[in-house]
């Protein structure tokens, strides 16, 4: 904080004549003008000998008060042997601090003292900032890591601090934190950009919110607040904390990505049947594989973060999130995934087939959990890849689709197969004579080059017809 008028007066032996000595002095100005205010910014100690001041001092004093000067120092022994009583009266009435400067005290000496006091203040602020940065750095090295930095930051600013995730959710907060109050402001703009920082001032004090992470999308945020306004030193401390938290976030992300690559390799070993090698690699990471029987859960890529705390989780080359869990715990693990597909119980030797089951069940999911066993009641088509089934259908039925007759051979074939080859029932369904249907089926057999009495041919054609819907 800048030196007070009282400190300057005591250091220089200036005699107070009017007003309070509490105002701070941010500079010293010397002027003999009748109106020096155009050349002042406020908070200066103005020094004058009063050589141009005579008569009514009230307008002069009023201008200084309006400008916000810290005080007026009146040098005696040159123009005036003593400070004019009229000036003392005007300063007293207006509340302007007035000091008598002895003849033997040069104005420049007062300027030097104030300059030294300001320099000492700045040095003290820098020292405090460095000391605070050291304490924050030591906190960052503690096992609690980012949480310890948040706790230390709250003490440094004499307020509160909170660590938030990328959605504004509170990960850690000190007592009295108002993190929820600022979470609503942490939203991207129309271009998807998040605010570089937020500064909120109000009756309850000041709050600063800064993003964490070096990318376009923040990895999280931290908020810090206090009942008082933050000084420049405090802002320096807050920025230092932000740098430490950002480094911790980026370092944690690098470790996490490396660990995920290892788990992806372990999954490949498991699918290849190298279970013991997979266990040996996974052991140093502090994780393990569940005991058999296991089940496989397949989910979208964004489910990775949700499933990692609950099961061995990895990402396939196709981007699918895969979790391997004990079969008896599969339902509880799946509750964290949202849309997902779940295989039946299996051994590690059957893991590849279980992954295929989970993938097929996930493809049939409409937002919830689908078990592979549930697909049995949805027909054979539920087990087929939709794109592959439609391609098969188009190729199988192409000769009928290209047939130039007005007869609907595809519809006739569907009715014939739906009636299990019963001519009368199929003809009645179509509203035609059975002999007409016989002719159409003969034409279908010729165009397809297939025997419609063969059960296998009928099954393939029925699948093709259903896939074409």
C-alpha cells in the first residue's frame, strides 16, 4: 500500500494544520499556479509557496478537493512567513489535509522521500508475491496436488477458492466458496469459445474465474473470491496459481493418454488370447483384470471417462469404448455408460466373440442398455449389420426389381413366403387367382435362378425381403 500522509509528515517533520492524515500519497507535485488541477491525477501531495495565492482561498481549496489530492503542503519563509489563517480556515472547512513545510525543508527532499517509500512498497509487494508463489509451488508438490494449491490460494487471498471441471461442476472447494454462483457464466459463445477469464465485482466482494488448459476448450476452471478488492499483488498470486494448476492439468492429461494407450494394447493382447502377458503389463499401472466369468460392455467414445473408474476400460481402433467387467457386476457398471451393449458371460478365451456380441447389442441401442441375449427376441435381422443386410437385399432382389412386367414380383414373392408356400392363402392375400401366382413364382425362380422349394433359398429370400423394408 502507498505511504500515508501521516508517514510522510513524520519522516519530513511537516506540521499538520488541517484535515486527516490518513490519505495515501502516490506522488508529489509542485505548482505555483492558481489552478494546478489540469496537471494532477489525484492522490498527489501538492507543494506550493503560495506566491500567487492571495485573498479568498476557498475556490483554490475547493478545486484541490474536487481533484482528489492527498493533501497540500505550504512552504513558509519565502512568500509567506506563516501559513495564512484564511487558508487554514478554508482547508479545515473543506476537509483538505494541510501541512506546513519549514523553510529549511526543500520540496525536492519531500519528493525523494515519497519516491523511496513507494519503491519500498513495490519491493515489499514483489517480495510478498514471490513468497506466495513459493508457498503455492510447495503446495503443488504435495500428494493432494491441485487440491492443495486451491487450499493454499484461499489463504493467500484471505478468501475462498474452488476447482471446477470443464462443465462448471465443483471438484474441490474451500469453506465458504461461491463456486455454484459463477458456474452459470462458464458457457461458450456462439462460436464455441469459452471466456478467457471472468472478473465479477459486487456487494459480496470480488470473484475471479480463469480457465485451465492450453487448448481452445478449457480442461477445467478455478475460481477465487474475497470480500475485499484484489490488489495487484493478489492478482499476481492468482495468476501464479493458474499457471501451476494448468501445468498439473496438462501433465495429468499426458499421463492419462499414455495409460489409455497401454490399456488399448492390453485389450488387443486379451483378444489374441495372451491373458497372462496382458496381466503382466497391466499390473504396474495399479490395475487388474476381473476374474472369470466376465462380460464385455460396448459404448460410445464419450463413455470412456464414465466407465474408467468402474472396470478395465479401453478404446478399440475403431473408437469404440470397451469395458471388461466381472459378469455379476456388469449391470452396475453398465449403469454409468448410458447407451451401451452388453455381452453374455464368457471366459477370456471367448472374449473376441463377447466383444462382437457387445458391439451388435450397442448398435441396436436407442439410448439405454441392450443385452445381446435380448436380441434373440428381435429376429435374425437384429444380429446383422444394417448396411451389409441392405446391400445383400439389393443384390439378391435386383433381378426382380429390374423386371419390366407390370406384375409385382417382389410383393408376390413376399406373400408366397409369408404363407409358407401355400398357394391359396398367398393368392387370397394378393387378391389374385392361384394360377396367376403360380406363373409369377415360376417367373421369379427363372429370374433368380433359384429353387423356391429349397428351405435355404426361402430363408435367404425372406431375409432379403425383410432387409429391404
